[in-house]
């Protein structure tokens, strides 16, 4: 049985690495593939894959919000986060789920061993992934969320969603890059949710002076042991983690949704660490 991840571009993804390792470990007759799909063709391709007998699909940039708008059936997780990263084929029906929030919380707990409840959080980048993280954190009881993005409409959208999800959370918006340093320093948790850093020569959006001792700095980018964001955060005294744990746990949850079976999380983790840290 085939499974797949769809994106545009897709060359950066490590989802096949971890899923195929798990599939082999549990002795399942299956394969996990990656396809570059243009946004305008997403729904058409999903329909074809359903007819072809694919077991389930993951979605990455830029398809998560497209699927949210276009799919007729959405799980509560997708409705809450306003995006779809997991498509379940249920007979003739396609159901959109979102496992990013689950993956984020599991990864944060593993990396830092502290709950997000009661903390203040700075979220840099308020697109699909950033909004999902902010909404998840709001529902988990953070005290304050600072939304930072050059696109104010993205921040407003995320702020409105947070207000609906949890009216007790204080929400601030910072669109001026010069004010982001000060706003970042005032938060307990800093989440980097932009694509900046996917290329190793990218200049960081925040420099070391934006960070303080004992902050938790989490980069959703997972392709490198240390991203440019993590490097600057560490120089400022913060504890850091990349997005590998989030990728791992959101993927494991997707597999459970598709198959009703538990994947081999150990095999998935080992494969990811070999891919990212093996050449470090």
C-alpha cells in the first residue's frame, strides 16, 4: 500500500525517510513516497490517489491551507488550526486532519521538559505552521502570545483565531522588524515558523541580542542540526531545539490515523537522526 507527502517544493522533506524506516520495522507491505504537486492541482491529485488506493497523504507547504479550504470533511483538529497536514481516505470520503499541534507539544516536552502552560510565547511567522503552533499553545494555557510577521493580515487572522479558541490569552502583534527584538526578549518561549533558514546561507531574522538566558527557542525547520535561528538563540543564552521532534511525532500520529496501527517511533527517530546528524 502506498502513502505519500505532497508539497511544492518537496525536495527538503524527510518524511519518506522516517516512514519507510517504520514500515520496514513493523513488517508492513507498504511504501511512503514524495511528490511535487502544483497548488492548483492539489485536489485533483488527491482524488486520483484515492482511486489508486493510497493509504493516506501528508501535506506540506503550500498545501495545508488549500486543503482546509477545499476539502468537504474536516476533523476537529483541522477546524481548530485552520489547516490540513494529514488526509485520510475513508471509503469515498477524504477527511482532513491536523497533527502539527500534537507534534509540537510532544516535541517541546521532549526537548525542554517543561509545559507551555503559563508561559509567554513569541511566534515568528504566522502562516499555516505558525498559526497552528500559536493556536495550540493558546489552548494549552499560555499566558501571552506575541505574533510577529511582516504581513499584518496574517497576524490579525491568527489573533482572531486565538481569541475564539481561548479568550483568556493576551495577544500582541509586532510587524515592525526593529520592534521584534525587544518583544522577543520579553517572552519565555520563542518559535521560529518562517521558511528563513531552510537555506544554510539565509541571514537570520533575529540576532543574538533578541534572546536571553533560559528562554526556550524552537525552530520548526528540521533539516540541519543547528539552524541559523538556533545559532543566534544559543549565542544569546537560550536553550534550543530544531523541528525534528515535531516532524517525528506529527508523522507518527498521521500513521495511526491512516492505519489504526502504532508505528515504530524508535525506527523513525533513528532514521531522522541519521539523516540530519549523521553528516554533522
